[in-house]
C-alpha cells in the first residue's frame, strides 16, 4: 500500500462524490484500486480517471468516503484486466457503473476515436458528467431527464451491430439484460462487461470474488468479454 494526498473532492450529489488524488495511478480504463480510508474497511473502487475514483454511498465505508473530509488515503493497485480500446464504439452505463466508463470515454476521445454513449440512472440527481459526454442519450426511471425508462429501452431500437466495440457497466441485473439483448443481435463478440464483486485482497488469493464459472473478478476481470460470461447468464 502507498499513501496519496487528496487534491480535491467533487460532490456531485448528496450520495455521489469523486475523490481526486494529487498524482496519477499507473493504470488503464477498467482497472480498479483497493482504497483505504483510514479507520474503515479497505474496498475496491474503479478508477474514473488516472487520478480519481467516483463513489456512491451505499454502506458504512462508502458513506464515509462521500461525506467526510480527509486529506490522504491508502491505495493498492491498479489491479485487474482493463477494457480493450477501439474506434467506433458504444458505451452503455447504468448508475455508478459510469465511473470506469468515464475513464474509458476520455481515453478514447483523446485518441480521436468515435464514441457513442447510452447512460441511465434512477433520476437526474444520479446522472453525473452529463455535459461532458457527447453523442450521448440519457434515460431516467422517473423521467426527470432524457427518456423515461432504462438503458434497455434505448438499446432495443438501436442498431448495435454498426459498432466495432460495445462496453457495459452497471448493476448486474442490467448487465444480464444487456448481455441477452446483444446475444440476440449476434453482437456478443464485440462486447466487454465490467463486473463488480466484493473483494478482500484484489490479487486473486482470497477467493471472495470467484464467479460460479470459476473466474475471479479481481484477476480474470473486472472486464470480461461476452463469451467469458456464457455460464453466468
């Protein structure tokens, strides 16, 4: 573990914040770090840029990260398999699953790649970086921004076969439905999914993140190709 200083904390809403470090973590889009707010449990967090993580308060540790003032944290990593960059791609983000996809989006755009975005959340308060995404369409379950519904409603009428690569991250229920839709359209070969699991070690030793097909999210993922998830969905 090494210690990094906090450059700033951006609070997007009462439940979501981006923690910016004073230096970049050597990494690629899709990788994660083990994040230690001293005095709390160490948890895995996806990088939302080379020098930040973006967190939603869902438990004691994440609530402390979002709500507290602190000047340094412990970091291990970056760990895991990243996304595979490609031109002419589609990003599908659900809720806080947008975090690793924001890193990917910026990575692709700085290389001049064409990127479309589909991004959904429960309500407008949970949508972040709306102004920064170009060629993007949005959905909220309550209709407070964009189309009323979910990313699945937007995907159904989209010609996903026109994209060379498709990236997806969000709640597992959403990932499962996106997986089924892409499979029905014979586009799984183009897809990469980022999964979340509870992790203790982050390096493939403890077994806390093993999927039922035997793959470890920390070492074999967190980014998986569509074919790797066949036994899960």
